[in-house]
C-alpha cells in the first residue's frame, strides 16, 4: 500500500489548479516543500478546507498509533464508510510509489496522473492533544492501472473533484473509487 510518495508540485502549479476550481486560497506566493520521498512519519503538504476556501498545511504522514506497540495509521479503508463528519483533506503530490517483489530492495513503481504534474489523494486529518497535525490516506479496491502491482490502492482525486471531496458536494462513492484504465501512468524507477 502507498507508504511513499513524491512532492514536486510547484506553488505556481498548485495556484493554477486552485484558480481553475474557483476556490479561494490564502497562500503566500512561496514554493511548496519539494521531496523525492515522503514516507510514514515525514511532513508533507496537505490541502484542507478553511472557511469557504482552502489552505495548505504541513502535517505528519500517519496518524499516531492507536495503541502501544502498534504502527502509525497511514492508510485507511474507505469501503462502506461515510466521511461527512470527518476532517477531510487532500494530500498534494506529483506521484506515489508501490513496491513489488519479496527481496529487498523491492521493485519501485511510480504512478502519476497522465498529462498532469499535480494530483491528490483523499485523506483524513487529525489533531492530537498537543496540537500536532497528522493525516492518513484513504484506500479502495484497485483500478486497472494499479491491479497488476497491488491488491488495494489509494483514492486518487483528480483536480476537478478536489472541492467536491473537501466540501463533500458529490456522493462519496463517486469520489472514492478507482480511476478508469489509462488515467495513471506507471514507470518502474528501480528494478
């Protein structure tokens, strides 16, 4: 399951995506933090609702463990659940990775939205008692582009549906589903 992604989206690409959706963003004209690999426990940019607009906030990848000695919750099944009362967010990224094989180092595959430098994964965010923010990614059944590599996939949300997820103005089952075949490009980055 997705436990590693890259963030090469520029602030200009982000602003263009937000402007096309006619959303208000209070973001200053600075670059989003760039990273080749954002893994569980790392900090990454997350888009969330802020009043009638949106804001980018840095959050830790993975909710704190639910009990002692448990791992962080970095993926959360969306199947059969409703998120109307949840704190919804979008993880901003340029691509995510899936791994195949049984021996280390495993084969690493990069997935991105065909023809777009920017994409997002539906997520949920939380704030702990100390005010620390964290997020988890939602998952669903694999679509045709992912199925050869993994038996689950993250819920990729195309830019035209970002506001629909953040403000839940479309039914969840229309947003939290695999994308049609050919929507994602895949490149093997480490055989």
